[in-house]
C-alpha cells in the first residue's frame, strides 16, 4: 500500500496535465491554422460572436435555475432542461394561435409579451408540481436518491410531452418585425438575436435585483447560506424553496421563448442539450453564484459558436485531414461536452472561484 | 370526507392524464377478456378501484366502521368518475385535439362507453361502483381477499399474455387440450377467464399456509437429503431456463436475448453504482465500444479492418472496453457525487457524437454505421437466430454474474462498498482509491463491452443511434428497480423493464414515460429496489427506523436498536 500511496498522486497529476496541455495544444494549433488560412473575414467572426452571445444569454437564463436550486438544496435539478422545453412548447400553441388570428404581426410587442407570459407560467407550474411530487419527500434522503428522482422526472416530462403533442417538430411562427437586421455601430445584428440578448439581459438584471434587494431574495440567500439557521431566524424554508424553484423555472420558460426566436421550432427532446449546456455554464460560473451563471452562459455560448470553426477548420493533420476536420459544425456539441468535462475536472469551483471545493461538489 | 374528495380528484386527474398522453386509447387495442374488457378500460377500472382503496385506507384504524369506509370509497370513486365525465363533456367542445394529438373522437367514445355526452351518468355510476368495490376489498378478511386477488391477477395475466400462451400451447396433446379449454380463436373468452380465476383462487386458498410448511419440511430433512433437494431444485431451474426459448418460440427467444444483453450491462453498471457508488450516466459508451470493436474486427463490409472470427474478437472487445474504462476513469477520479454523474454523461455523449461524426467516418462509418457483421460459428454450429444466440447470452450473463458475485465478496468488493459509504473514511482505512475506482470503471465497462459484442452480432450491423443516453438511463432504471448492489435484482429489473415492454407492445411506446415515473416513485417508496441486497435494505430501513424512533430512542435505547435490526 505504501508504494502506491506515494506513487499515485503524481501519476494522476501527470495524466491530468498531459490531458490539459493536449487539449490546449490542439485548440491553439487549430486556431492558429484557421487564422492563418484567413478564410473568414472579421465580419464573419463578429457574426459568430453575436450569435454566440444570443445563444449564451439563453444558456445563462437557464443556468440561473440550476444555480439557485443548487445553492439552496445542493441538488442538480436534472429536470430543469425539461422545464425550459415545456415553457417553449406550450408557448408555441399561444404563438400559433396569435399568428392565426393575425395578432402576432399586428401587435408584435404585446403578443410576444403574452407568449412570454404563457411560457413562464407553464414552466413555473410544472417546476412546482415536480418539486412537490418528486423532490420534497426526498429532502432528507441520501444524495444519490434525489438525483435519480430528478433523472426520472426529466424523462417523465419528456415523454409526457411526446405523448401529448406527438413526436414531430413544430415550427414556431416568425414575427415580421423581427425579420432582417439592425445596424449598430457599423455591425449588422439579426433582429431576433438582438431581441434575445436584450430580453435575456433585462430578465437577468430583474432577477439579480430580486435576489439582492427584496426581502424574499434576502431570505433565499440566507437559506442557501445555512438552512437550519435560516429556519431558526423565522424563515419558512419550504416556502423559500418553492419560490426558488418557481423563479428559476420562470427564467427557464422565458429562455424557452427566446430560444425559439433563434431556432424557430419546438420538439419534446429540445430541452436536453440546452439543459446540459446551461448546467455547464452554471458550473463554469461557480455553482450557486448568480452573476457567475450569467458570465458562464455568455462565455459558453461564444465558445460554442466560435469554437468549431476556429479550433477545427484549421486543424490539419497530414495524411488524414490535409484540409482540416471535415464538417466541424457537427462537432459543436462535442466541444460543449469537452468543455463540460474539463470544467468539472479542472475547475469544479468555476472561473469566478466560489468557495466550494470537494465539500459541496 | 374532504380527504376522500381530494383522493378522488387526484386519481381522476391521473386518469385524464393517461388518456391525454395516449395510453388509454393505445391500450384499448388489446383485449384482455374477449368481448368483456380491453386493457384500456381495465386501466380506467384500476384507477377508479385505486381511488376507492386509497380513500378507504385513509380511515384511521380505530374507526373502521364498514359504512364509513364504503361511503368514502363511494365518494372518491364518484369524484374520480366526475373528473372523467367533465373531461368527456368539455374535451370535444373546446377542440382539445388542436393541441393534444391523443384527444381523438375514439378516445372520447372509449371513455363514455360509446355514448358520448349521454354516457356521463354511466361514467359516474361506474366510478362510484368501482370506488365502493375498492373500499370493500379493504374490508375483506385476508382469508377471502388473498385467493380472490390471486385469482383475479392470474386471470388478467392470462388475458394479457394470451397470444404468447396460445403460441406456447400450440403443440403437444395436453397443451392443445388446455388451449382448447381456455381459448377460442379470438382469444381468452369469459369462460376461460373464469376457469383460470377459479383454479388459481382455489389453489391459492388450498396452498395458504402450506408454503412455509414445504420450507419447514425441507429444512427438517437430514443434511444429505437437503443437499440433494436443493441440487434438484437447481437442476430443475437450469433445465427450465435452457428449454425456455425452444418452448417459447422465436419471439420469446428474441426478447430473452435482449433481456440478457441488459442483464450484462446491468451487472456492469451495478458494479459501478451499486457496489462502488459511482453514478455513471455515460455507461452506454462501453457497450458501444464493445459493439464497434467486434463490428470492425469481424465485419465483411467496407469498414472491416481484420477478418477475425467472433471468438477472437470478443476478448479483444472486452479488453478494449476495460482499457476504455480505465481511460474514462482516470480524469474523473477526483469528481464526486452528482458532478460525477454529469461528467460521465458528457463522456458518453462525446463517444456517441464521435462515432456519428463525419470526421471519423472513414473508420466508423458515421451515421451509416458498420454493416455486414457475420453471425458467430462454433464447430459448424451457427448462432444464426435468437434461439441460438440466447444460449450465448445466457452463458455470458452466467459467467459475468459469477464474476460479479465473486468480486462482491472479495477484498476488492469490500473496498468498493467502503468507498460507496464514505470516500474519506475509506481512504483513511488504507484503501487505495485510485486503483479501486479504476477497477470499478474498468471491470464494469468490460462487462458492458461483452454485451455490446453480442449486440453487434445479434443485429448484424451497428449504428451510432443505438447508443444514446436513453440506454444508460434504461440500465440505471433497471438496476434501481431490481435493487442497487443486488445481483438477482439485475435479472428481475431486466425482466420487468426490458422483457415486459417487449412482450406487451402497447407498453413499449410508453416505456420511457413509465421508467420516469418508476424512478420517481421507487425513490420515494422503495429506494432499495424490488430485490434488495441485504446490506442496502438494512441500511435504508435502519435510517427510517432511526427517524421514526428518534424521540423514543433516548429513553429506551435497547428498543430502538431492536427495531432497527429487526426490520
């Protein structure tokens, strides 16, 4: 035992360093190759970044729910991606009805706000039902138990929607006002993307102020700091937990509508990838840390949008890939997942360095 | 009484939910007893009965006057019926179908017994009657209730599996005689169901109390005879398992092969999650690696890299997935708990996306997969179909189960359990966490790899789409249903979660819905699973007993201990 006891730490560390340096090396080599090719102009890169920002702001909104729930219950709400999906899906019916009535294009602002309201209400409702039925009875159970229940809830919700609304993709109606571009400081931005970014930022600010300034927000922070002491101070912990779930779900529902503006279709499985990516964003920003989730989401969105082209296009391997990796956009999700695994391995406390290490993670 | 109202509302909502999700209509296609009841109506009946039973159980034990219990059942059943009636009345009027694809006219015809709005009194009446029946069932003494329950369950089981039974009863004089007695050309008629019900009920009544008697008799034999007896039982069991695909036919064999593959994966994941407590959501990656290794090594198609025989390729596949397990485990050694689950999920998805990508297409065939994998052959005997592959799967699962059982009781197994209980304490006790964790990933992965190898030859071609996250969740669900850390539990779980949905095709559309619900429900009511390992059961029940007894525990410590140990 003594031999391996001495030998083991360095071996893993060496392995992890090799892993880390390898990934960084590939990224640098690929980026260098792509930039040297000069195939893309600066405008294209800006487009990538703007697209990444709009995608990332959606991730950030979803990530808020993960982060807030984790901050209080130390539990990954695996079903959060489905909460996001449910909001987008039910709001689709509202949007389609408005579109059929012509209301969507006559009064786009009011109609979109109404659609947003439907999504937020649905998501909140579903999250509260899940919390009540699946999570609340397990509050004192061993750690894996709530996680497994959450996985079950996630699949249950997915296949409920599949049973309710079918397996096909439903196309979100477009809004005429949002077609085309706005030019801002010489940079053309797709209108939908601009709306998404602005909408998400407004939501996040509102949520941040809610948590920082209101009495309920203070109670939430107190509960996340120490549940028992908070209870002793007269805070109704159950109520705070319900509010946390509800607020996080409302943000996810809003994110669902914004997501559907960028990718105008809904499907029962659409919550999975954004959910996982938003979780990555939450960890990246330091789980339990609300501004961190926002930064993490934006960072991940840009990384994912720029990454495939930047890292892989120029990744020439003599003899195998003389012209770079073919179809790099297919590997977009691989990049996101590699990012997820790397963050979990190397910085489980996040880039904004929250206080937790092995104790909470 | 408000509790009964609430119960009725909840169960009614469940009924509407099942209708909207499409289950009732899909199940209605299967006749359980010909001309009497379809599975869809049976589902509705069970919901109303359940409502009555729940309402009756809410009465405190002290005040169980029959009248009060029946009244509660009546109220709950009627409210359940009323929810259904409201659904029937409102659903078609507001064109629910524009949103819910399952809200078809057929569904409403089914719910209202084909009478439309005029069927509402009937629905109310049926709900109330079922509620009263359910409540009444709780009042019956066990002597009557048990044979009744056994009779009904057996008759319904016969009804559910009637196609299968008819296939099994096709040959042989005795078998065809039984078939003619019970079944008509259409299926199970009321007469057949009644016979089954009476026979099963009477048998149950006669055997009541005898089951313990047989055990006691066997235990009272001298040791040598006892050994002979248990060996005989074992031989009988093995013989039954061996002839199963021959008697059951092609379809049964096909289902059993699938069950066997899931048993292989389940044993592997059980080793990681059940023994070592490392929740792995990317487990399907090992299955994929095993399948791709065998596929590429034995294929005669365009992606072939070596023309090996299956028997030479399997050890390579097992070693490949073992190494994959080590490599997979190394970077995530320091991650714990739920983060570990997400990291492994990431790994599993990365592997699938890589197999799917165009970048690796020259080697793995991208989305077109690897084709032309020949069936294994041994001494001129070709494992050509499921009936032959069954034996291959059986031998592989038996071998892997043996390995898992030996590992569980070994030093390594105990180290895993220590790790599961508390990582820091385990390390302090001198367990080398690195080796122990890597071995869990490696050996667990190797077991799944062997499953993947058989999967590749079973299908003859492999596609990346076969290795999605849902498989990992499926395997996780089955070891949780069976009982984490329990080896027989894996088999039980596979039979229930893989075998059953295959046999009842109507279920397979809803299997993931049901899995999700099962995971949530099991975590609340039976986290130790259907066939728990001894340690797990003790642990989970001890905790509960501690909570329940906590206030008393200080006063009477001896009593609390007795309760904790006894349950």
